[in-house]
C-alpha cells in the first residue's frame, strides 16, 4: 500500500499542474447569489450541528463522514 | 490499510493542496453561540450548556473556543437491570485555530474531555482549499485521540484507548442552485474499547430468572469506514432542501445506512427561518453481540450493548431561527434566537427488555419483548455575529 501511496503523489501533482486542460468553471462568481444565501449552507449553526453529531454518535455504532462539523466527541 | 500507509496518502494529498493555490479561501464567520441542549429518553436525561466563540485576527487567523457540558442523570435500561441510578458530569474544552496562508486554510484543534471515570484528549490537523474557480473545495483532516478509562469504586482499574481519524471531503458547486459534498472517513481504534460497567447475560439454570450476567469483553482494535454524500438544492422560491445518505461498515461486522431529508423555509416578513427534517437510521449488529449467550464464557468476545445490536431509529425534527429586530439586538450586531426539537424513536430487533422479570410474569429467558424507546432532543441557543 505504501507503494500505491507513492504512485498517487505524482498523479495528483500532475492533475494540479494541468488546470489549463480542465473545463471552464461553469458557474461564474456573479451567478452564485442563490448559493450565497445562508439557507444554502449544509449547516448554518456549528454549535447545534456538532451537538447533533454527538447525540447520534453516542447512540449509534456508526461514526465519521459527518462533514464540516464532525471529528469525534472525545467521550465514551 | 495500515496506519502508516494512510499517513502517506494524506501527506500526498496535503502536498497537492499546497501546490495548487488557485483561489482565495475564506475564514469561518465571527460569532458567539450560547446553547442549552437536552436529551431525554430511555430513562436518562443529559443536558447542559455549550458556549462557542470564534474571532478572527487580521483576516488571516481565526480562533475558536468551545466549552461544553453533559450533565447525566437517571437510569438507562442497562443500569436498571444490573446497577443503580447515578449522575455524573462531562466537561469538554476545545480550542481551534484556522490560518489562511497563500490561499490555503490550515486548521489545528485540541479537545479535552473529562469525567470522573474517563479522560480524553484529541488533537487534530486539517487543510482545505477552494479551486476550479471556487466551484470545488477539497479538505482533509487527521485527528489523534488518547483516552484514560477508569472505573468508579475500583482504584486499581486504569486502561487506555487510542483513536485515529482520517477524513477527506470534496464539495462541488454543480449548478447555480445545487451544491453537493462527498465525505469519506476512516477511524482506527486501539486499546480498551468496551464500557467497564456493562455486562452480558447468559443462560444459567442455577439462577432464579434462568440467566446471569458477566462482564463484556470487546476486541482491542476496531477499524471503520464511512462514506457520505449530501446535496443542497435551492427551490424555485426562497427555500432549500437537503438530502444526505451515509453508508458505514467496520471490522466488528457492523454496517449501517442513514438517510436525512431537510427542508428550510424563510419567512422574511416575520424575520423567521423554519426548518423540518426526517432522518432514518438502520444498522446490523456486531459479530460478537448477543442478547443472551448460551453459557458462561461462550465466545472469545462478547457484548450486550444495545448500540451494537440490530436496530433502527427514526427521527423527526422541527426548528425555528428568529432574527432579532434592531431595537432588541445586543451590541448593535446581528442576533438570532434558535429553537430546535427532535423526536427520535429507537426500535431494537434483538435487544430484549429484561425488566419484565421484575414482576410476577413467568417468561423464559430470550422470550422477553424487544426493547424500544423514544427520546426528545432540544437545542435552544442565542447567536451573535461580531
């Protein structure tokens, strides 16, 4: 697996250097007024979202991939 | 995947992020939140405050601090079956720093959680970058946790556990009204992973009820993977829907799926934002879980923790955010008051309610009704933006 990790590095760097080959961003900055609305954020309130993740993690076996507010509660 | 290999992969991605400075990143909002939270269900009440403050310095550095308390009282079904009601408190302190350097946001965090029988410290490092004309955001985070597990009433009992978490997220603007995010997280645990108080039950013909209890015993390692895909769509009128699906699997044989749907609807003339949600969760239990083992020491590992059983839960939630009018706003800043209520039904397939043996009913071990309960979750908070 460490060999696979070494292979990933140049591939990622290559992708990073080939932005000119990528398509143009199709949503321009001036077309993002809907997305800029606070109701469009995945979680508007970090304190409340973090708490719900804690509630779920304490009562369900599943953990992880909660998005921006995740990261574990440090509790048993 | 070995831990060192994961570190290599994450190092490679971190180098990529640093090497592709394309567009500016933005620091999180400066705000303070004061929350009262409450969970009540299954005979247990857990409530307390959470205070979160975030302040930026020179548009380069964002500092955050969080103080969180869980005050626990009551007796869950496990406690009613094998122990006495209790109360305890968990205090959690978290500090974070986000540094904007050359269009990349780098984050550091430290969390300390303490109870009278459990101490946990976690450090985390994250890196995030917008690119492709700000349409895409790639983020990764690594955290390392170290726990001391103690047992009240047994001064000689001290065990350790370690947790490593690795997560990657890709957020993508797809259209003018649609944004999606893919999250992947791997967690590796090692050490003393079971609850030192919890017991399993086994058939015992010498017992009056037909069964007895012995201590749980879990494996000392656990590796899990979770993948989540979420999307948010702006409706033709000013409202938004969110959908989220997560798939989870781990080395203990547990797998789960959960689906969440959320609807957000502002009422501008009333200064209100209303929200409703539905969430469904279903899991299959651990390989070494059993509600009733056939005899003492029947298996190498054993658990009767209902969180490791086959079960499903359904949650319905509503909430409202009220933007305070200027005459009430403190510090002449944007202020909101928020109230959210969630109602959750837990339905266990193979965790039975042994409390039926407390009465006169003659029920054979293993034939007790399956357990279920409901819980109310409340979040009430006040937020102010600096």
